[in-house]
């Protein structure tokens, strides 16, 4: 069975009010008409419960979860809490979380808690820079192996991998990753995950692209093998985000 393309809108710490979040959600959903595209809205935690309750025809994701099941952890939100309000996905290991000194071991615990609570983890991995010696491949391999180290092999097939080259993110003023570079990393990521999980068909492992994806470059990354996208800034513009969904829809029809 063909996996649908996944497009995750990571709103980050936007917008500032529930009213604006509701309006943005309505505007975004007007653009979501493709059955072959699984649109997932990763909204700020404080808005999740009211939006999940109001908008039934879209999947929601948290942007983070605690690495603990429960207990004395002030300010944390557990995976079980997210499941209890109808959230189905959670982003873990985002580069902005890693910049706050979140480690691969921390992320492994979050992946564990997510899978135990029936959340699908979207695990972000990616190198900080491209070096000529190829050490970046070791960096990514270590991220994958550690982040997936605490869950059973049969649970790894339920994880979504998001390749997020930090050096290519627009906020870092880097250049775009080329489709050829993405293809190289996609195949590499799939091989590592397949080796860990025993999955016989590595091409069935979903790998999203998350390096400043927008309506101008999604076609080239789909052609290069992306199973979908983790979209940051562009997801706050319903028209641009809708264009990305439309491109993915047309691509899916041809496959």
C-alpha cells in the first residue's frame, strides 16, 4: 500500500493568540483538499486542545514532549497528555531544541515515551555543516542509532524521519540543499534505519525534507525521493502552504 505524502506545518512559536491560531487553521484547511497528502499541523502546545476539538478533519502534532512518563517535572508536557487530547504526532529532536542542548539521549527518551503513548514521533536529524572528509555522515548515523535505540525493532517502522540539514536552514543564511544532496542523505538514512529495524524494503521508510522547504523547491525534492516535508516559515502563509500541498497532490497522482 502506497504511503501518503506527509506535509507537516511547524508553526513554531506562532501566532501569539488563540484567535489568530484559529483563523490561521481555518485558512490553512481551506487549502487542504488532497486525500493523497497527509497534512499535519504542529501548533504551539497551548493551542492544541482547542484546535484539536474544533478541527476534526486534520491531524495535529505537538512540537515537543517530555522525556519522562510523569512526575515532578515542572513545565513539561508528557506524551500521554498529548494523546489524551487527540494529538497523533510529535516532533522530537528539532534543530532548535538541539540548540538548547537537547542531546541524542534526551531525544531517545522522548521517542520511547511517544511510542508508548501511541504518538508517531517525527524524528529530526541532520548535520550542522558539510565537511569534505564526510564526517557529517557519521554525525547523522550516530543521531539515528541513538535516537532509535530505546524502542523495539517493530516500533521503528512507525517512526517518521525528518532530514533537517542545519546549515541549509534560512535562519542560518545557508544555501539550499541540492536535490542530489538530499537523495544521498535520504538513501543513507533509509539504510541506517533499515539496518536497525530489519525492514526489508528501505524505500518504504518515510523521510521528510526540512531544510527551508517552500512552494518553490518542493517539486525538486519530491522528484529526488522525499516522502514529504517539515515546513517552517512557509506554513504560516496559507497560500504558499496550499501551493505546496497542491504540488504534492499532483505528484502523488503521477506515481
